[in-house]
């Protein structure tokens, strides 16, 4: 099952890419919370690698082991040790990101060649979008200069976008494991109430430091700061979505309506920016009133 999910992206372009995100799920369901979980995890990952290697070649099998297989082992280990889901997402996501980066470097030979390969991939996607517009009988509204600028920014943001995608893939698998197991396969409450989730308060200082670093006239530091800035904004976007979920639950909104609003929020840049801003300013405004009231607030005895 895991092998077919891993190879789905090469067979079905769009739906297959979504299915590939679920590659760790079969191994996690087979191993986590069961006797001899460590042997179950390793055997499931090894068997999947063998099947992938038999179907797509030894390079693909090794690629699975070094990327998704590694992330699966880390997720299984941390679940058995009852780690919080944020730490699992961060650790397994970074491990997957670094392994993908190492695989890309091994294939291209240098950071410059890897950056050029990413740019060419983005350029191919841009060309496919042009062909789609031509198929509809229209032309892209973006000029060549604007497209070149977008391509440059997208290339700089590629590490952040890949890291965010890796973390989302880990979170997606954890969520489905929690749902499919009816919350009984795990020995602890992995997810409690996501509608009340908040980012650590110290993260705002990372955002501020990255924001100021954008003005440093040294290109490598500026690009690194841009990627860090984007990753922190993604965290605050998740907090903004949690605020939305809190009020949707309070209003008793139907699940279908909530799903549509979440989808639109993810696809509409302006709305996504507003949700991200809500997540950031929740640190001071406390939209959900989760913080205990200050003893000094509302007490006027000292002024009487």
C-alpha cells in the first residue's frame, strides 16, 4: 500500500501527488501502538522500499528509504514516546526536508545547480499555465518582466515552501492516523483541541529578527531571512485557522461550510494574509480569550 502511494505521483499528476503525501500512513497504522512496534516499523519501511525498488528501480527504492522511510521511522518513534504533535511535525518535517535537499544535491552536484534545477521546474510549471490559458482562448495577464520577477521570488522561497509542505505532510498523516484509529491506537491524546492551539510566544521574536534581516545587504543572509520569515508566517497562518475553527464551532457551522471556507482561505491570497495577521495579533488581542484575566485588569480598588 505504501509503495503504491509513493509511486502515485508519477502515475497520476495531481491526485497522485496528494496520495503520495499519505505514504507513511499504512506503516504507522501497522506499527504504532502495537506490540513490537519498532520491528513492525522497520519491516514495513523495508518492505515498501523493496517494492518501490522492484517497480521503479533501485534508485527510487533508496530514495524512499532516505526520505519518506526516514520520516516514517521518526514519526513512529516519537509517537511511541508520546511526544507532542508540534514536536513530531517539526522534527519529521525537517528530517524529510533535509533528506530531500541532500538527494537534490547528490543529483545536481552543487547548490547552484540545485537552484537552477528548481528554477527550471518552476519555469516548466509557468509554461504549463500559459498553455492552459491558451487552451481557454486567453492570454496570461502577466507580462514577461512580471513573470521573471515572480520566478526569481519563487526560486528564493522554494526552501521555505518545501519545508512547509514537508511539515504539512507529516501533520496530515498524524491527523488521519488519529482519525482512522478512533483515537484508541495511541496511548496518549495526540490532539486535544486544535481550535485552542497557539504558537509559542517567543516565535514573534524570530519573525521580527527575520524581518529586520531582510534589509541586510548580503544576499545569502537576505534569502535565508526571507525563507525563515515565510516559515514563521505559515505558523501564524495555522494559528489564524485555529481561531476560525474556534468560532465556527461556537456558531455551530456545518462541516461542509467550514470545509469550503478553509479551502477558499487557502486559495485566496488576500484572505490568507488576513488570517495570518489574525494569528499574529492574537498574541496581544487574545481573540479566543484563552489567557487567564490579569488580576490588575478590571480591579479599580486601588483608585478608590
